C-alpha cells in the first residue's frame, strides 16, 4: 500500500487529503501541505515539498530523487506534467500561484511566483521564469536562460515574442484561483460518501 493517505503510520507526511502514488526515495517522503489535491494517478516521489492549496492533476509525475523539488502554494500542475531535476547541480523550485499547462516538462529550473508555463512547454536546467512572465505553449526555454518579468517567450529555442499584456497578468492570477477551487471541489468529492457503499 503506497498511498500516504492510507498510511498514517508514515512519519513526515501530512496525510490529510492527499491522494496519488506517494513514494519515498532514500528514506525521504514527500511533504504535502493542507488542501492539496493530488489526482489518483499522479506520482510524487522523494524529496518533494508541496505547499497548501496546490493541485497536482492526472498523470503528473514529480520525481525528487537526485535532488530536491519545492512547490509553493496554490500552484497548479496540469495533467501529464513532469517535474524532475539534475543530480547535484539543479534542483527545481516552483513558487506560488503558478499555472503549469498540460504536458509541460519542468526540469532543474526555477519558476518564480505568479508566472505561467504553457501547455507542452519545456523549461530546462538552470533556467528562471520570473514573476509575471509567460512561456508560450510548446516553447523550449534553454538551460540557464532567464525569462524576465513581464515578457512572453515562445518558440524552440524560446525567445522573447512580446511583452505580457495586462489582461494576461490578470488571467494568471485568475487561473491560479480557479484551479485552487477546482482542486477543492475534487477534494470534496473524494471526502463525500459514495452512495451504495
Ligand atoms: C502565445 C500565446 C499567448 C498567444 O499569443 P498571441 O500574441 O495572442 O499570439 P497570436 O495568436 O496573436 O499569434 C501571433 C503570432 O504568434 C504565433 N504563436 C502563437 N502562439 C504561439 C506559440 N505558442 N508558439 C509559437 N508561436 C506562437 C502565431 O502563429 C502568430 O504568428 P504569425 O504572426 O507568424 O502569424 C498562446 O498561443 C499561448 O501559447 N498561450 C498559452 C496557453 C496555455 O498553455 N495555457 C496553460 C493552460 S491554462
């Protein structure tokens, strides 16, 4: 039985409301905050911290084996996203109120609070996406690149496409709040009694 929600005997894990396949690596279990929705088929391994109100959607993999991964509060990692790191050289630090679109790959990099990584984008080792920046769908942010606050980068390799529009900044915040609520609704369904059982 690997579901931490069903293993209150395992120290170091906040068992309330978690789901998914939560595995230790090297004796370290993920630390999961309050009101975090983790989809039943998401996988979270090892030295991973997830802050309150974040959501980890279907088929996400967060693999904290060779280094650490920190995820802040109210950040959403949409379906199929992969988060990993590089041994000894590049942990992954994902801040708060961030949207990470479906199928993104976040590898050994830093995402600062309130940025957005588009669907299918890839952010590589040592790269930094600053607050209020957008990585377009399908973009590849090369190792060590910095996407400055307020810029939208697109393409492979990603380059500045334009400045972020004011309405897009509003959208980033609105979408983080939307996903927070969506996660809450999934948690509520999980806790609700199932008729007939
Ligand atoms: C980049 C994006 C913001 C659109 O920006 P935009 O400035 O409105 O772009 P437009 O649709 O007006 O297109 C402008 C040009 O950029 C190109 N373009 C649009 N999206 C692009 C992308 N993701 N990558 C590369 N080029 C893109 C268009 O083809 C167009 O090129 P052209 O001038 O040669 O015809 C949008 O395509 C995107 O990637 N959004 C991310 C959505 C997402 O993943 N959300 C997360 C889940 S909620």
